C-alpha cells in the first residue's frame, strides 16, 4: 500500500525523482517503480513532493520511535534533556524504575512517587513533632500575644521586651524550632520537576505512553475522559486540610487562611487539572493520596509514640480545663515564689521547671476560650505576681541604701 512519497534530488540538476515508501515493509524502495513514466519526474519544490516528504517523515519518525527499546538514557536520546536539577533527577529515577522493574508507566509513576515520599519521610516527622509541640503551647502563647498587643497599643517598651522574652522562653522549654515548619517545603522543587517532566513526556509523546495506563485511562497522552483523576486529587486535598485543621496541626496559621486551604485550593487544583494529560493527572493524584495517608497516620497516638513524635494535645474536659487554667508562663520578672510547688529558685527557674513538667506530662489543653474560673484564677495570679515584683523592688532598694550607708560609715 502506497502511504508516502519521499523526494530526493538526483545527480542531474534538472530533475528530481520520487522514491516510494511502503509502510508494510517499513522500507524505502530506491528504484523507480514500474508503471511510472516521465510524469513521475517532477521539479523540486512541487506541492506534491512537499506533501509527500512531510507525510513520509512523520511515518519514518513513528516507526523509529516504536523500535526503540527502553534503556537508561533513552529519554535524553529522544530529546528530553533537562541538564541537571530536580527534573533531571526525576527523569533518571523514572527511567531506572521503568527499565529494571519493567513496569507500565502508570505503575512507574506510582512507585517513583512512593519512593521519594519514603526518602523525605524523616523531614515530615520533624515537622510533625514541631507541630505537636506548637499545638501544646498554643493556648499559653495566646495569653502572651494578648499582653504584647496591649503593650504595643500603650507603647510600653518594657512590657513588649518582657513579652518577647517570655515567648522565647516558652519556645525554648517546649523544644519548638520554627525552621522545622519549613522542612516539608523541600518537596516543592520536586513537584515542579514532576510537572515539567510529565508534561514533556506527553508532548513528545514518549513511546509506550499511549498504552501505559490502566483501568479507564489507558492512554496517558490524553486527559482522563471522565475527569475522575482531577476530582480524586481535589477530594484528597480537601480531606487532608480538614484533618489537619481538626487535629490542630494548622493551629499556627491565621484564621482566614484555613478556609482558603480547605475549600478554595482543592477546587482550583481540580479545575486546572481537568485537561492535563493523564500522565500528569495520575502523578499528582497519587501524590495527594499519599499526603492524605501520611497526615492520617500522624494523628494516631500509637504511631507518634512509635516514632517518638511529640503527642498532639488531647481534647480537654472540664476538669482538665480547670487544672490547666493557672498555667505558669515563664517570665522575665524576678519573683520569690511561683506557687506552692515552686519555691524561690532564681530568675525563671521555678516557672521553667513547672512548664517542663507540664510539657512532659502532655496535659490536655483547652481548644479555645477560657471559663470564668480560669479568668478569675489568672487574674488572681497576675495580682500576686505584681505584689511580688513590687516587694522585690522595695527589698532591692533597701539593700542598696544599706550598702550605701555602710560605705559612708554610718
């Protein structure tokens, strides 16, 4: 069957000859076929010759790509060269999994994504431990922040410095390190690299990608015809943000940010993904499912104990709320006593020891708001602390006067 004509110039400068490409044999016949007379010889640049050349080139490229055997580095040979960086690393990873495990492309993407998540799991455990500590001290930080806001309004520099020192002391005693919250963001360059790589794989298209799918998305070079993969991705993201919000994992975020993460981002991501090639959709869908699973296991107390991750605070009961209402916050003020359990031990010593004990025992913390009993008890404590500070100042002044008198010889 005659499917294409290739045009080549002969040694005679006046005419060109048409060579016949037979798709059944996959070869070009260099001889002039029988039945073609002088009319088969046409001038260079004729429309018929140009069309034949274009069609034949496409057929030859298709035959060549289908005959390429997958091996490490064959993506680069086909034109997918990203130099070095996250995209090149992901290309190398996908090729190794696809070549050595001989898996279809949908399974190659799933295995590679899971392996990368496993490597980065240690960073996520560090962030989860920090989130647990932050959630534990969050109710007490609210009191400090409230006093800081009041000090800023009155421009009281002494109270502002005292409040900042109190916050640093709380972080230090609880073992909170703010830089650990940034550890999960390491995966952002990898996510962009996966987006860039899979997009170019579908645009090429990479040989075997059109039959590398499964279930209803067999062809990975076209989008999911039923839009189920984008919907699955958005649903997993919504469930992940909701779970984080319910367990207090996002307690450090402003209140107006949480609804955006929970509702707006999943909807936008699903709509954007609708017309992506399935090779891109399945990669991001699988990543969203793994993120949801990871968020869920971090909420399990036995799992956190197994990995020695700081436990999340339990939901408070009325009894626990009353017990933690008089929580002692580390302070820069020098006091003689911090309650019946903490006699005078120097600057911050008594308050620090009590706060360490509370963190170690993981006392349940209130999720929001304080009862009247808590407010009254906190007010009583503040009044007591004010009296103690005043008394310390008086004693210090008396001691200064005494030393001054002794120096003068009175």
